[in-house]
C-alpha cells in the first residue's frame, strides 16, 4: 500500500480513501488485517518508524523496515511458526540488509512465500501500531523487548521532558511507530561519543529528534536557496536519494527563524546551521496554541505550513531539509 497527500493506492489498482478523523495508521493496519490481496511491501519503505535511544533518548525517523531489524522485533518474532528455514533465513536477511528495498525484492521474487511473509509482517505491524503518540494522554509510547523480557514492555516519553514528542502525532497522511534501541543516535560520531559519556551539561531535556521537513514552496523562507546536489550530499543524510537533483541550502537561515508546520500545527525555531543542508531547531511554543490546548480546544491547522517528510511516494521537487529538533 502506498500513501500520499491525495489519498492512497494499494497495490496497482485499488484506491483507499481515508475518512475524516481517522489516522493513516488505522487505515494501514485495517488493510493488512482484512485485505490480504492489498498487502504491499512498499508500506514498509516509508519513514513511519521512529528509533529512540535507551541511552540518550535521542530519536530518529526511520523506514518501517529498519524497525523490523531491531532487537525488540526480532525477540517478538521468536515464537512465530515458520513453515521452513529458507523463508525465515531470507526474511531476516532482507530486514537486516542495508538495501531499503530488500524486503520488497524478496516479496516480488518469491510469490509462493507471500502468504507467510504477509502473516509475519502483520504480526510486526500489530505490535508496532500499539506504539506511537497517544493523543488522549499526550505522550509517546515505544516498544522495548529484551532477551530477559517475559513480553513486550512499554516505554513512555512525555513532552515536558522531550519537547519534540508532539511532532509525532498521527494524522490522515502520516503516523509514527516507535521502538527503543541501544544505539545512542547522535548527530555525528563525535557528538555520539560525547553524549554517551554523559559529560557535564547533558540532560534528558536535550534529547533530539532527527527527521526532515518538506518545504511548502508557497511559504518558502527567503533565506532558503536551491542548490545542486553534490556527491557528498548523497551520504550526508540517511534519506538521501538519487531521485533528487537539488537540495535546500540553509547556510543563510538566521538563528530564531520560524518554520510553521501544518500537521500537527506547530512552530519550529532555528537554533543554528549544522551544515549547509542541515538545521538544528527547537520546538517553539506558541502562546495562543498553548492556551487553546489548556482549555481543551483544537489547534488551528488552517494556517499554511511545511510538513514532516515521511511518505517516500510523496516526492517534492527539492530534497527535504534534514533537521534535528530539541
């Protein structure tokens, strides 16, 4: 199944329409549950996953396939009854591959295995869909399961400690599922080492979410300039893709510049540029929105804004901006 901003397509010929108020997570799960013929491995290639570090609580948007390769999901699948070892071995080879399309390749190549692969992926999807942002409790739930666990554990992250949590709310076009990992998920190798050592000045409220923002050209910030993708850019961001020929140059973005996000309604503020194409940002509280939330009123989502890049089928003309939000 493939999601997009204008509805969704399952397989090659089936169109799915979301109903107002239903999250895309519900639609994806229901399709895999009730329509085996509409199951599509491309579902697992979008950035609807979030890894969260047990060490630093840093978080990173990842493809769903990357969550399949985590320790928690692999422990969860231990009781699964495989019909033969070939399917099991090829499945684990695909989900631990550096190729994000390896799972799709296995699915397309081994049509006779699709029924069993569909069942094991549904097992994973059911567990993952129990995680993510809880709109009632205003908190993020993440899955953790170790060798010594008797069953899946829930780790709760609250916005008062990790300001980026509301960024991961489900919508009609996107959603988040979360798994805890042992990696530190720092911005750079050097930064990762410093955070791991927990040197003075490090605190939980400085955790970061690594994601990307798709720029709405209609409200483009004047400080943003288009630039050609350089060879070094191809490896500078985990979601870099050869389909993009151009990127945003953020070197002229000043500290304190605001970026409005349409869904969920929010405002991000630039802290500093990390590279010519990466921004460090912080969640900026809008006082009137805070008051509306306090009185139980819905936030105004009518203001045009940018949006988080999660759907790989929704390809903007210029590569989204990699951002780190704290």
